[in-house]
């Protein structure tokens, strides 16, 4: 008999969703399962009614944890990162897939970084320059050589973002 609570967190496991009801038959009530499902994946999940009804459902959207100013700031940073996506070199345009070449550079990832930075540094949560510097400290070390070239050639490193130059 298990007396301690057991919590299992499952992410990206669509292949087991159809078996979840069977999993819970005969399992101790101290067992908890947390499914992390991306919002855009919800409509793809094939669960029948018996499976859906045995679960508590909670929707967590990071945007609920951010204020409007932080959401807008994330958009601003994401937009400024798009500058390095395309640059002209010798009359050729090079277009990079930021999702493939840059880690933590999608808007939702920038929002998550803002949340983490503000949570860990709550006394500086309104200091956008500090937050931007912290975000750059997280993402710049992951730049590949192609992105570094794009930064240099795109003009992104001029002005406020001189750390890129």
C-alpha cells in the first residue's frame, strides 16, 4: 500500500492518451498524473468521454501570469529579433528559420523568459532594460555562426543592442 503521494508529469505523449482510463483502474488514490498539453494540440487529442470525465482540467496560459506591459515588451523583443532573420549580402537574401536556429526566440519563449526573470528579480520587474539584458544573456550564447553573421550584416547590433555588434 502506497501512503505517499506519487505525481507523474507527462509531456508530449499523445501515444498514451487513449490508455489513460485503463491506467487509473485500480490505481491508488495517492497517484496523480499531470498531462502537459500545448493549446494547439488539444484538438488533436483523441480521448473518449469516459477518459475526459475522470480528469480535472486546468488551462494555464503564460499570458495569464504576465501583465499587458510585459506581453507588449515580449512582442517588441520578438519583433526586434526578426530583424536578424533576413539580411542582404552580395545581392542575395538569406532567410533563416528562427525556430530552428535560435533557441528561446519565439514570442511565447520570450514571454516565458520575461516571466522567469521578473519572478526571480521581482524588485526589477519593471526595468525593461534589465529584462532585455537578461534575455540577451540567455539567447546570445546559443547563436550559431550564421546568426552572428546575420546580426552583423543586418545592422541589428547598432544602437541600443550594441552587445550584438
